[in-house]
């Protein structure tokens, strides 16, 4: 009996084991001492700064103290924070920040394969799920995001994409199942808290707070899928209500991030990153680059000889073509849900390729907000998603032509070929053997790291040109005769005592942001923005000056909405379970 149970458990989790085992080929460099340079070489510093802000009592974290050349800035008010909360949690439970950053990368990589496996297994078959999970893991652009760009936020969005589409497809299947929907139509709480609707809601919210550009792009693909499934579902009202509920709750849950982004972006220089050398029209992928483009660790250019690769992988292309052929041959006559799944996936594949290429220029011009995506090659995330799913459909279709042993042999062959040809891409250019102290050194964070990403400072802010120009004190005398003594200083509070012999000005070496409120002797006072912080006028005498980072109205609204969303979701789950128990 014990052996039978053990065998059943082994069989149940064997697919996950294969996917996780395969992922070790991709993450081996993270186990080496030191770290590797990347395009976005700010990840360790951001996790370190967020951790310090959490220890100071900030939550949700918006402002960091040392980035922005020591002037600080509200990076997590604008930059999607999910990955950094994960890294900070790992750091705060006892891991050093460098190791915490590595673990955060590793988790995103491994989970992407697991989530794809679970999605395709549920939709198709075990063998299809395993193959799709491995192909998704080893997709070349996945390597670009990991070891070239260091796009930690995008990696987490890539991991959550399969979960979102899994949830949407499951909602469709449930609304087509009369038995499953009979109870839900009579119980609103159970409908809202159906596990597939919850999966859709949470994965959608996770993508939004992981990488807002991926969230914008997923609106296009998810929207098309929802429209298609709406026309095929039997219970259109329940399907519509479920999708609208999932979308609304996801927006409410992520409101703490979305609302400030909408209403407070103009306080920063983020929009300077849109257009200019980063305009989408200069960065379309040349068709030949999808088949073959040299592997590199450089940047994007306006020519077909970019410093980084956009190739899909020759073996991946061959597997996809073969899968399309066999799937059409097998599934055409059945016209079942599996055929619809195949057609939708094929449409996604074609659409993602189209949006990569110059021929889609007019669409980019037409659709609102596309300019913020900057680089069309970001859609490679969706190409990888579609290609993995198509290969999974191909494996499923083969099961209708050949025996299970032959399908298993083909699946193993695809996994081995994919691993062999693509694993070599998952290597950094170099490993720099710096220890954690290098990445947490305040001088490094305040200048070297800061100059890599300073767009979150206010517009027209005068940036230091040399390390020596970085301020060493947050509060100084700007005008007049006097002295300053700091009583307390954290990322959100600077409490100081000043003694002025004449009327004067106290200057704060803090980047201006409306959340900063100044109290002089307990009374709120006005401030004057400068190109290097802000000034506070002071009359002669002794005074206590407190600079307090307080939530703005958009931030408070966002926080309240998210809190209401979490509490309402928990309450609905509890009520749903009680209703089901007594139903």
C-alpha cells in the first residue's frame, strides 16, 4: 500500500521535477561567488534600499533614501515593485542582500517553467505540459532578460503570464459546464471566489505590480482572447461577469501602485525616457534577426545589427512549424475546445511576430499608449509564451496518432534538443567577484548606481557630475548664520534642531516630491523647490524642524482601495465557504 501511494505521488509530481531539474541548467551562474554586470545594474541596490525603507516603517514603500545621488526619489511610486518586495522579504528574514537578489532572480526563472507546465498540463496533457514548460524556460529572450538586460521585473511578469491565461481559459471552461455553473448562478460569493477566478484576479494583479508595460501589453492579448471566448461560451452573462469581476478586483488590489502612477508621474522625469532614441520606430526587429542574430551583451540600435539577440531559436521554430502542421491535421476534424485553444494560440503567435516587425508601424501609431513600450522586441515575451503553447499542442496532437511510448520518446527528444541548444545562452558575459559590501556601499549606491537610473528625479534637477558633488548631509544651512543638529534620520523622517542668529534658510538635499511635508515647531510650513532639493525659510532663534514623508491624496486613495480589495476578497472567500457548507 505504501509503495503504491509513493508511486502515485511520484507520478503526480514527476512533471514538476523535470521542469525544476531542467531549470538548474539556467541558474547555475547564480551559485558562483560575486555577481554579473547587466544593463539594469541596479537590482541589488533597489532591494537593499527597499529593505531599509521597510525597516523604517514604510509600507507600501515609495521613497528610497540613497538612490538619486543621495537626494532620494520615489522609485517605487512609479517602477512596479513586486520583485523588490520578494527580494526584500528574503533579505529581511536573514539572507544577505546579494544572495536575496540572486534568489529573487532564481524564483522568477523557475516559476515561469512551473506555471507554464501547470497551465498546459491542465489544458492538454502531462507530456504537453512538461515540454511546454521546458521550451518556455529555455526561450532565448528569457536568457536575454536574465543575463543581458537583468530585467528582474520583466522576468516576474514572464512567470505570471501562463497563470493569467490559464485562469481565463478555466473561466471559459467553467461557464461552458452546466453542472459547474448551476450553483454559481445562485451564489454570487461562490462565483466571485471560484478558484479559477481567483487565479485570474491574482495573476492579473501580480503582472500589473511586476511590470506595468507587460500589463499593458497583456491587455491586448488577453482582451482578444476574452472577446473570442465570449462568442464561443454558452453562458455569456456568467463569463462576462466573471471576467469583469476578476479585472475589477485586480485593479483594486493593485490600486496602491496604479493610482499614484496615473496622477503623480509628472513630478518625475520618467516621461523623458519616452521618444528620442527610445522611440519604437527605431527599434523594430528585422525579420532575419528572428532566425539568426549574433548573441551579444550590448544594447539595442536602429539597425539590424543590435548588440543583443532577438532570435527565436532555430529548433524552436522547427518544433513550432511541425506542431502547427500536425495540430491542423489532427484537430481540424474534431473542432473541439482543443482546436479553439490551438487557433487562439496560433493567433497570438502571429500577432506577437507582427508587432515585432516594421510592418506593424501603423498599428503602433494607432493604438494609444504604445509609445510607452519603447521597444517592440518586448513582445518577444508573448512570442515565447505562444511558441511554448504551440509545441505543447503539437505533443498533445501526436497522442492521437501514436502510442504513449512514441509520444514520450518525442517529448524527451524535444526536451533534450531544447536544453542542449539553448542552455549555453544562459550565461553572463563575466562574473565579477565583489562581495555584498560592494553592493551596499553608500558611495556606490549614491553615485555609480544612481547615474544608471536617475529618471525618477524631478524635471530640471541638477545631477552631480562627480562623486565629490554628491551631498554628504541631508540638511544644511542655505542662508544665514546658525547650526543644525540631527536628532533622527530615516528614509521618511528627518528630525533636526536648528539655532539661527539671523533670519535664514534651511536647505534640504532631498529631491522635491509633494509627499515631503515640513513642520517648524510643530506647524506645517511652505517650502521652495530648487534644482538641488528644497528650501525652508527660518526666522532667528531655536527651532525644531521635522521633514516628514507623508502619503499624498492619490497614494492614500490607492492604499485604501487595495486594503478594501484584500479585506473584501478574504471576506467573500469565507462567506463562500460557509454558504457552500450549508448549501
